[in-house]
C-alpha cells in the first residue's frame, strides 16, 4: 500500500491520481511513499543432507571345487609337486584306476599300475572260470570277458602312451604269434621319465 505525498491518503499501487486530492502521482519528483513493510523473510534454504559414500561391496569369494571325474588322475603328482611318471598304486589302487579309466583312451598309465591291474583282472578271470565250471555254464566267463574288454584296450592305449608310442600299436595283437610277442615287449618297456606328447 502507497500514500499520496501531498495529502497522505493511501492509494493503490499503480494508481496515477490520488483519490482524495487528485494529485498526479506520475508527476516527476512525486514518488508515493511506500508503507512500512514487514521485513522480507528469505525463503528457508533446503538443507542438503550429505550423502553417505557408498561402501564398496565385498566381492564374493568364488570357491573352485575340483569336480570328480570318471578317470583317475594320470600321471600323479609326487609329494614335492613333481609329476610321478612311475607311480605304483598297488593291486587295489591300480585296479581302481583301471576301472575309473574305463573308456579313457588318452593320457598315460605307468608300467607298475598296468601290470597290477592286469593281475587283478586275471585273478577275477580265474574265479569266473571256476564258477562257470561249478554251475555248468559259461555265463561267468562270458560276463567277465565282456566286462573287461573295453577297459583292457583303454589301459593298453595308456600304457603305450606312457612309452611315447601310439595306441594303434595294439593292432599287433591281431598278428599271430609274432605280433602278440612284440606287443608284450612294448607293454613291458619302461616309461618316459619326462612329459611326452601324451601327457
């Protein structure tokens, strides 16, 4: 609300003439006297809350679990971390490796483990023969032959690989007399002491 500078009458803001005395409020030098206004209060400034710094999320620790495989580890690591290419697992250990590598045609098998496994299979074969004669049927001998045919060839491949020889050398077994003798000599050869192309 403003006031007339001449008579002091209150006039509306933007009015040109005083409603009481008719004074021209637009005359140069005549400035309406503004009413005492209340102190303008500044709008309260919004308080900015400090944002908490995001805590780095801990990365989950991934635990790698060694999956069990059908094949036994070939070759085996010695206690000092070196690979033992002449491992000897004994009768039961070698037979277990023989059966776990049922269809494993790659890798290596030490000479000792091969012949221990062959001995175990031979013992089972003798038992199967006795049982077949006892029941008057060849069912046990047939079952034994079928059961050990495939692991017999796969272990032979790995034994030849242990000597750095190709597994196709097993074909010597189909050559009468001489072929079987030559294959037996190959299977008795000592293994490579170092890693070869087969492991």
